[in-house]
C-alpha cells in the first residue's frame, strides 16, 4: 500500500474515534461482549476495500416463492435480541449475505415469526459496526430492501422515529428516498481517485439533506446530521466508481453508509 492510499484511512480512523462512528461503535462493543477484535484471520491485500458494508435478511416465516423473491420487506414487531456475530444456520434465506455479517438484530412480528437482519461495516477487515441502541421487547419497525443483486439496506425505527439505517450499496442502491422520513440522500461528483491491483477508482461524495442540515461526506468520513430535531451520527463507509478494471470482477460503483442515534 502506498503512502497516498494510507493517508485517508488513517484520517478517517481518527474521525471515527472522535465522533462515535466505526471502531468505537463496533470493536469496543465486541471487547465488552467477549470477542477480541484485534486478532483476525482476514488476509489483506492491495485490492481490499477501505470500507465494506453487508446487509442481509432471513425469517422463520413460511413465504411463498413470490414473497421470498420480493425486493422490499416491511417488518413490525418487538425486538427479540441484538447480538454480536451470533448467526444461526441458513438465517439469510430471504436476502442472502454476500459475506458474513458482524451484528444481527432479531424481531418477532405479530404472527410470531422471527425476522433476522444481519449487517456489518468493516474497515480494512476490522469490524466497525456501530451498535444499534434498541432494547429487548421494544416495539420497532424496519424497512429492508435489495436491488435484487448485491446492494441491500435497512432502516430501523422505534416509537421516537428513525433509530438506525445502513446501506450496503454494492453495485447499486437499495434504500430509496422516502424510506427515511425528512431525509434525502445520494452520491455526488468524483473527488479524486487511486490505483488498486485491479485498476483505478474515483472517490464519490455522499450527500444527506434535511430541513435542518445539508451534509456532504468524503469516502470514509463521518459527521453529525440533524433531522426532525434529532442528531444522527452519519458515516460514509465508502463511495467510489470504477474507472478501469483489469481483473474483470470489480464493482462498478459502491455507495455505502450508516446513520444512527
């Protein structure tokens, strides 16, 4: 890895430690729950993504083929539990995980079926997932979407409104304008690029707009954001488009982010 590629991750790691995104939200929580985030079997290379996001979904409900093939799911019920890296066999039978998630939240709907949302933010392979601050048996609702390929996202609400949202925009977008009340979002112009072993990427900025705030984040950056008189920590996990691909398997675009309070 060159010095120019190393500078941005170091800067954004420092930002994460000061604002509540990333490492503090995920790895320290992992220590508290007995997992050791400092040692991993992850193999690093020059092609590893600076940041990557995962969202997937499963349920114990019996779904028809048509229901299981849907790209949008509205879930209402009560929190069963939220766990760090606690996975059940074949839990992602609705929206498959492209990689193993770090955190799961389980919700039991009014019919008694359990829905499991798996998600993660990893920074150079390290778990950086902010912890969702909801309680066992708390009434919640969730929107979970996919583009039918690798992009997936979810938004979690409690009685006070939006609590947590994560978009894994791998190759496309999943969450839509209107999913987060009073908040719109999207990508903006490129802001420079860098070389990987497979070619060149151009960084994109990500924009978040409400009546109270307008926020523009560089890839890996985080900041505070206000909407409906609530303060949200907002993090651009990664945002880029592929300029050239020498390997033939690069994502054309990735625009992943997380927002929580």
